[in-house]
C-alpha cells in the first residue's frame, strides 16, 4: 500500500502495510450465539460475532451479555432496526437498519429505554415498496408450500442403511408419522443421508397479489399488555408479542411465558425472569415449555448469523450452556412435536464396504428448510428445461465470449469475477437482445440499465409476470449474487419460467448475504452447472491492492497518482478528526472529487469511531442543522432501508404530514413518519455490509483501534473494493489489518443447499 500522502493534511503521517503470508484461519465463533441484542437490525455480517462467546462459552442462564455494549467490533449489538448490517446480527432483519425502536431493552423487570415498540398504525393508504415486496415474497412462499404439499410421495431415504443410521431413519419416519422418536436418537454421532428424488413438474404458478399482513386486534394487544405487566416485562412489547403469537396470544403467554422469546428483542434470561414472575417455583430450567422455546430461539439466532440449520451436537451444546439439564431430551421433544425438522447428509463414502456411510445430523426450522429445498428444485429445473440455443457463435467474440458460449448451451450458469468482470454479463445481455430475447439485469443495488432484485420480486420494476405468475423473460442475469439469501433466492428462481436461462454472477470474495444461507457459494461448491471464471483483472493500483487482499496478501502497491493513501492515527478521536478532514478538504482538493462523492466505511455502528459518531461529526461539518425532521435536515445524506438487507443511499428533501421526503436514485420517496426511525439513518458513514454492491469515486475506510477484532479478509476486500479512483485508509489497528487479511477467513455457515443440489444432479444422471 502506498505511503504517499500528498493528498493529506501536512500533519498526517503514513505507515507502510507490511505484507503478511497467509496462515490458517482462526477458530470461528459459535453459530448459535447472537449479538448482544438479537433484534438488532444493524448487526453486521462484516463484524458479526466479535463479542460473542464461542461454542463452549455461551452464557448460561442468567449470564447474558449486556445489550448495548456497542463498538466497531460488536457487530452493531446495540442497534435494533433497519439500516445496519445483517448477516450475523440482524434478524429477518439481520439486515441493514437504522437506529430505532427496540434497541437494548431488557424485558424482565421493566427496565430499559422507552419506546421499544415499533410504531403501529397510521400506514399509508397504498402499499409501500417494502410492503409490496414482503407481501409478494409471502405469496411466493405460500405457493412453494402448496407445491411441496402436492408432491406425489416422500423422498426415498436410507434404503440400505443399518445400525445408527437406520435408527436415525426410524426416528425421522416416526416424526413424519406423528410418533415420538426413540430415546436413542441423539445418543451417538450424526447419521444417515437422505437421497433426494427428482422433483415433479411444477404446477401452474398463481400470479402474486400483494396483500398487507393483518395487524393484531387492539383487544388482543391490550390483553397481552396486561400479561406483560403481570410478569414485570415492558408493556411496550405488547404489539410485537401479539403479532408474533397470533390469535389468543395473551392466553398462550400465560400458559407458556417463554413464548416471549418470539419477540426479537427478548433474550432467554429476560424470558426466564418473566416466567418466574408468572409461574413462581414452577419455572424450572428443565421445564419442557422453556426447552422447547429455547430450541426454536437458538435456531432463529443461528439464522441471524447466516445458518439455515445447525449440526445436532452444536445445538445440544448450546442448550447445555443455557442450563438445560437434558439437552438430548429437549431435542427429542422438539423433533417429536414437529417444531423443528431433522436432516442427515453424507460426509463421504464409507471407508470399507461393510461400514456405514459417515453422515451429519442437521436440525432446522421449517421455513429455511422449505426455502432451501425449493431453491434446489428450481435451480435443477432451470438447468434442465432451457430452450434450444440460438445461433450465438457469431456473438461469442470479445469480452464475454466464454460466458456467451456457456449460456448458449446451458440453462443455468455461474459467473465469477471482480468489478471489471461486470462487462461480461453486459456483453451477454447485448448479444441476447440482438436475437430478440426478452432479457433482464437485476442486482442488489440499482445497476445501470437494470433493476434491483427487490424491485423485480415486488413487481415495481422489471418485465412483470405472465399469467402463471412467472417473470416474462427469456434470460435473467443477476449481479451481486453473493448477496442472495435463501428466501430471496428461492422466490427469485422459482419465478424464472421453464425454458428461460439464468446467470448468477458475482465476486466470491465479498461479504455474504445479510440473511440466512450462502446461495452463490453453495452453487459454486456443488459444481452442478457451468462456472465461468472471468480473467479480466481490476485495473490500476486499487485493483492490484484488492486482488492481493482476495488471496490473503496485503501488498504495498505503487500508486503514483495517490490512488491509495494511508493515514495513521493514534486513537478514535483522531480517527474521526482525520476522516472529516479527508472528506471535507483533502480528497476534494487533491482529486477534484466533491465531498458528496466520498463515502466513509467503518466496521461498526457503535463506539467512538463507529457510524453514529462519524455521521454526527460529518453532518456538523458538511450540513449542520437542528435536525428538525426527526433528527434530519434538508440536504442530509442518508441510508434508506425499505426492507431488511437493502441499504439505499438517498438525500433528505423535506418533511410534511405524510412523512420524510427523500430523493433516492433520482426518484422521490416518502417514508411515513412512523417508519422514519427504523428505516432512515445518516449515510455519510456506513458499514461494509451496507456498501456491498455500490461503488464511489473515493472511499475513506476508517479502522480505529477498537475495530481490530471485527476485521476479516472478506470485510477488508469489500471495503477496499468500493473505491473507483481513490482509497484513503485511516489506520489505527497496527498489525491487526495484515493479520486479518492473511488469517481471518469468512465465518462459515451451516447450510444444506450444496448437498441438495448434488443429490438432485446425481439422481438426474441415474437411469430410471
């Protein structure tokens, strides 16, 4: 990295980043432990789990980590709403979210900040973009459920199994028939794969008709509020609890107080206190009501960290850490009552013919399981039903030639590469248009000449849907494919019609999706479709720097045009000061890039140099004002999060009785006033997860000393790769930066998609 700093104030000094050879990755955190506030919508994939106990260190009952202990390394633990990072921290949300309701509030005992309850009522007469998108995805999920229910027979499994694997299969079938599984089910190590069968042809798909979800009745909310008051919990959680538990919520809470864990902001110690207040001595750690709720809660927390399932031993260990006296019995009960599902996957061939096949047992929730299986079926369908190729050979020249040839002969193609490689999918689209094909380009953030994945799914953008509810297109190219979580991917791919082609394109080195799953990585690992690897390197010193990070090397690069500059700092206060100087003075003066085109990226939201502190300092310098519109003023740079996982840059225009008026991508947007707190935050500084998919002429990456534990190779790769012309690194982490690039690999996610795709491909190859 260049030490040239003529773009910086004279007082700034530089250091050289010493290359560090790659070494094995450090041990990862347990997948089941959430950030300090599991409801935090700003928790981040880029810094997830930094403050969380490892698998053997989870806090037992009564030992929860304190909510609100935020800092760059704490994955945004104190943030509850949209606008923040998400794969590891935020729930359905684990997505981007602004500082908003529900943050850091203890439930038992009524302590905590007021206003935890998200605003209800007062909705605009028409569906917002977010509501339309979520409703459309709900309809898609219901359709997928109907499709799976119509399958002719259960999947064949374990025809030649014996011993432990046979016992496991018997347990699975007992669950399917409604019986309680045998007690030996979890006594030994995981067992027994399931052989996937080819999916039958899909039935006609109904056209999605978005409909808003019904809000809980006022009487139900008041009844829940009374129960919460009896248990000493925050009454402000009443609406959330009523919505989560549905009809009869108050009675269900009285019968099982631990159902309060259905509310995202609630943690086990808080639910335990609530239960003790209602049940007295009857509220024991081994109570079946408690253990059942904990099993579901732990799987939800795993989903917030990107997992679609957990290995059974991991889940048992986590239950033990929460003072469950008999984790095996708790898991058996959860499986027996159908609240969770169990799966078994092969780990490789047997060592000898007379030995059982090694397998792993996975436990998951129905929603993620259905989405993952439906996605696998849909990908296999597209791969096998594409129409005869057009005569594209004459178009297969120049950039994108290899990709064009692959798409000509296959229905499903994976394409990988950096920023410069995006030219190849664009060349493919141009060739397809020449042949009169209906094409669509979709991406995580609005691409030039394309639509967003969210806009395509909601129907607000793109070609629309045909009479069967499928996209009216012949070729769909999806950029930023690593940002697809399993739910979004299932809804998207299920909507691609038979005969159409699908190209999933992206950079495998960037941060993963905010939601559960690792769709693109699993597709690449399965190797069940052609993979086109771009050979087009990203140009210049920035391209060289980012490419080195991608392979674990933080190299010093020759940057004669000051494309890369290091600004060393001693503490967080100096980091904030230097950042403001860079954005407001140094970069505009040295490169002619206006301050509005300089983006600040930092690992976390809390702490003295997190996004909140940086945004406050940058607003004071660049657009001072009283914040008369809910903390915002006309001209403020903001991030708008219309739905989980989507952080869209915007600018405040004005406000009125309808809400906060923004200009987003050249189009006016009105955020209802009751949603401003949860959907809008200042945007001069963002986290790397919020920045994925977007690029700016200049980027300032801020690495204060307390961010060291939050850094990883994919975080650095993503943050550095957002710069087009200039990158300044405000460097206060010393050797933690090269060490993170060399040693700290992305946190693994437990998923099933690779196995499902492999099984479908194997079944398709076998003669009938």
